[in-house]
């Protein structure tokens, strides 16, 4: 939105044209998203407290976890609203609204934010406090992801660039073609990436500061990827080039800024929880950006914390069902396993942050090697 205004200013005085550069807009998007979240935080927390939007932490299926959570003060949830608003305001203001990828990023944020809001609202108002039924929740997620997948696939097909409808293997020139059947395999793959990342971030959101801290690191790493992939030809990088994808940098820095603003209130001891309202749209947007950049497998490394949290749940549930009751972990996701072993929550969170930094470094290093 601001690009048109800056172009008008540049016509009056040429040096002002530098303000429309991607670097400036991305930096300002991060700052604005942070300020929006920070300014909204106190008002939102008060409103959530008045509406009794309090997270119920002592009615889980684990008695041990209930006892641990009983020590915490009642804390409001749905704080993800400040993240969603921060990302949308910054993205709309500093993003290039003529870029199709930008409009789809807005759709992803709104769609998954709405699903998360409904899920949190049902948890707070329905007697059993279980939220959306699993089938309904996954169906809604699939519908939004299918919309993204269909449009992204059509955009890629329209560009006519070989390799856009393919899965690229890091460190090699290899790729798996997904263009057959009118791009249907690619659409299905996009749905898996977006919904999978969304739910992985959601599973990680279980301790004060754990998910937001890890998300900030991953979003900033993806911002670097956006510049590298979107300007691979100009920078003479040995990367697969996706035209106009560099505009996703604005949304990555907006994610980092808004989540940093949320972390101001979510740092231990948390004043507010993110809830599905924040974790679902953040995860979906992260997965969507990886799809646009054709760096889905690199995201698997950069988002290693989220991947491991999701895998720990899959391993736990799969083993439990296959063996008739045996467990791999004391509790899943993995951060609860560590909690059950007696590690302080703050120590677990900081170590996960360290792991997130190492995963991001490893993901970016794989591009350097390529």
C-alpha cells in the first residue's frame, strides 16, 4: 500500500525512492508489527480477563501435567490476536499488494487465524472445553490450504518456469516433479506442507515463550531465504530462482516483529497465552512462504524444533496404539517429557531457543553449500 505513496514522493525528490526498497520496507514491517502487538497487548489482556477467556490447564488427560499447571496463575488465552493484527497491518502497509504471493499470504493469515479463533472460543465457552472436533478442525484447515494450493499452483503454471512444480532437494540439483495430472500432486503437497507446519507450531505452543521464541528465529531465517531466492539471479547465487518471491521477506519480518511483541507479554511467567488463534496462522504462513520459495525441505531443517515436537507426538501415539499402551516418552510433545523429568520450564524453553538457532543456522548453511 505504501509503495504507491513512496513512488509519488520519489517523483518529487529522487532520493526518497530508496524508502521503497525491500530492505527498508522489511525493516519497517518488523518495527510496525512489533509496535502494534506491544500497543495492543495491555488492552487485549485486560479485555480477555474481563471476558474470562482463561486457559484451562488442569483438565488435561495427564494428572502429572495437571499438578504442574495447577501451580500457575490463571492466564488468559487468545493472545494470538495481537500477532495476527500486527502481521496484517504491517503486511498490508509495507507489502506490494500487486504481488499475488502477498495476497495469498494475507489469505493464509486470515483463514488460519479464523480457524484458531473459533477453536479457542469453543474451548472457552463449551462445557467440555475441547474446542473444534478434530474432523471439523482439519477439514477447515484443509479447505484454506486447498485454496492456497490451487492458486499457487496456477501461478506457477502461468509463469512457465521449469521446476516450479517440483520438490527441490537441498545440496543437490535433484528435484521430484509434481506437475502431473494438471498439478494435482503439487497441490496435495502444498496442502501437506501448510497444514503440517501449522499443526507443528500449534503442538509446540505449550510453555511460556517456547513457540514464540522459536518462531522468531525461524521467521528471520526464512526472511534471509526470501531475499536469496527472490534475487538469486541478481546476486548470482546458485539457487533456484522464483520470480517476485522476495516480497515474502516483508511477511517474514512482520511475523518476527509481531511475535516479538507478543513475547513481551508471554515471557515467563506468561501474562497471556497465544492459543490456536496465533499458533495456527503463524505455522501456516511459515509453511506457505517455504512453498513460494521452493524451500520446503530446508524449512524442515530451519523449523527443526517444530518438526521434532510434531514427531514426538506421532511417535507417542503410534507406539501407544501399536503396542497396546507402551509409551516412548513420559508425555508428548517432547517439552512435556523434559518437564516430567524435573527440568525447570525456563531452562527447557531457553534450550529450545538454542536448538531453534542451531536449526536455522543449519538450514541456511545448506544453501551456502549448494
